[in-house]
C-alpha cells in the first residue's frame, strides 16, 4: 500500500467525503459507529463525544466500478473540558484508504484544531445530512435499476 501525505487539512478530507456522497456512481455506504434505525447519526456521534471526549468515525463507500474509499476521522477533545458536554477544544485527525483494483493508497491529512464546540457540532450535522441524502439517493437508484430490469424483462417476454 502506497502512503501519501497530501499536505492538506482534514477539513479538505471532509469536503472530499461530502463530494463522494454526491456521486452518481455511489452504490453502498457503510459507517461506524453503528446507528439503530430509530437513532440519528449526528446524535450518536455527539453523545459519544459528550461522554468520552473522543469519537472514531469510519465511513466506507463502494462505487459501481467496485472501487472503495474508507474515510477515518478521530475527534479528540482537549485536556480540559467537562465530561457530559461536547468538548470546547480539541483536534480532528484523519486519513483515507482508497482501493481501486490492485491500486491501494493511504492518503494522510493534517490534523485540525478546534476551539469551539459549535465548530465540531456543525460539521457533524453537515456530514449527517449529506449521508442521509446519499442513502436516499442510493435507494432511489436501486429502485430505478430494478424497474428498468423489470421493464426490459417484460418487453423481452412480450417479444417486442
């Protein structure tokens, strides 16, 4: 696996993830921590941050051509701060593992410090909303593909 230091910030990495979530060839999204169907992802992440002042977020994307990207974010609260509240300062670290055929790369990004809890919370909300929209779009595309198969099968059987 080739390791590349991008020299870019982890916020650039988050923007790349948001762009990947908008791709039309996205076929599968997986994430950790796991979220039960009655939970909101943003709530799970912020609750983990409140309780432990650290959260690991993993997102794996699979595309139609079989390529995959794994986004890894580690959000660490600063030394101070009150447990039970979102940390008011800390660091976000991250990297991406990209796999396309035999080409495997680990892209390293520079850590970013944060000094306001609102900064982290707003980015988590932005990601969670994009994730939800991407899941909805994938479901719609899968339904459309199934309808196209059924349509083709119908006309094949009808002899047209």
